[in-house]
């Protein structure tokens, strides 16, 4: 694949223009091809080097539609399955989408709650429920040590396309200049992807499935108060106590009290146990 063999040097402006013109010509020529998503990824590699990529379409409160990925290159195909089956509901991008994120280029770290990357959820949020496991889930093989950048396309009827690109942090991650280059051409990529999806959606789209969202929204409501449910959901999303305090406009002491009471009612003592309990609640799905 082109993106895995490219030299990760900084291209000058003339080189970027030449490479982009070649890329956009190839992308347009392949618009009617069944291999268009793969071609889009390959040609994007002319502009910015990356190791892995995945494309999803989001349609309201529903499991995302996987359009294309090359995670087989890292032996991480199960990570896509785990994400689509359950863990998308905890993903910072999905939450940003539900809040109305606009088209553009984003680093996943800029969308995540303040404590997300330190939380147990980050370590296991792509976990896949498994009835055979004692604690209810196994952590699937999403590639580790990658920086994630997202190209977001606005589609019809409130749908959004997400093209995620991943680069090994050992290589330095994505520079601001590289992401600026992508941001400059995002309107063109978005227009082309809309054309593709308008023709491909009927054959690729499955009926919307909001069961995971519904399970998340109702998690604990039989035994927790409404406020305790809110606090628990924010913990699962990776918010710190300070962030919960700010977002819910309540005191830090009140947040800690709600968390303590919720954990006691749920029969748990830690955030990792909370995640395990939530994932176990999804097994019936």
C-alpha cells in the first residue's frame, strides 16, 4: 500500500500541489469503482503519510457503518468488529458527532474528555463483550501506539462520514502542517465522498441499530437516581470528577457523593469494574 512505503519527509508547497493534483485526478477517475474507498485512502497517502486508515458512516443514534479499513495490515481486524458491535458508544468522536460536530480535520485527543486517556475506558473501550469471559469481555486487538486524526465529511440527512488515519507515535505522529494540508483539501474530499455515498449507500447500508445506545442511556436506571445515572455515563465517557462537576454545574463534593452512592448500589468499587459491568449488560445484544 502506498501509505506504508512513503518517505515521511516534509514536502515543499510545489511537491504537495503536484502530488495532490495527481491524487485528486485518480480519486475522481475511480469514483464509480467498487474499490473507491480503498483508492481514496491510497491517494490520500500522497498528501500525508500514515500507517492505517478506516472509514465509517454515522447515522444518528445507531451503530456506525464500516465502509473500509486496512487494519489487516496490523493484524487488527477484530478491533473494527469490536468498535462497531459495542464500543463506539464510548468513543469521543461518536459523542462529538451526536453533539453536532462539523466537517473538518480533528485530532482525537482534542475531542476526548479531560481524563479519557488516563481512564480504564481508554485502555479497554474497544473491548468486545464475550459471555465466555469471567468478567464479561475481552480487549480486542486495536493497534496500539498510534496517533489518530479524523477527517469529517458532512453527508445528507444529518449523516457524517469519518475517515480516520493512524500513524505510529514512534514516527512522531502528525504535525500541525500535515493536518493543515488535509484541512485545505477537505472540502474537495467531502464533495467527492458525498457523491460516492449517494450512489453506494443503498447497497452498503444496513437498517439503523440503536440497541447499544439504548442500553447505554438506560444503564443503571432501575436502581440509580437520574443524577447518579448522569454521573455514571460521564465516567464511562472518560470525564474526570472535575469535568463532571463543570458540565453538570454541581460541586465536586456532590460529584464524589453521587459516584460513591452509584458504585455502592451497583456493587462495584472502581471504574474498571463499572466498565466491566456495562459491557456485561450488552451481552444480550
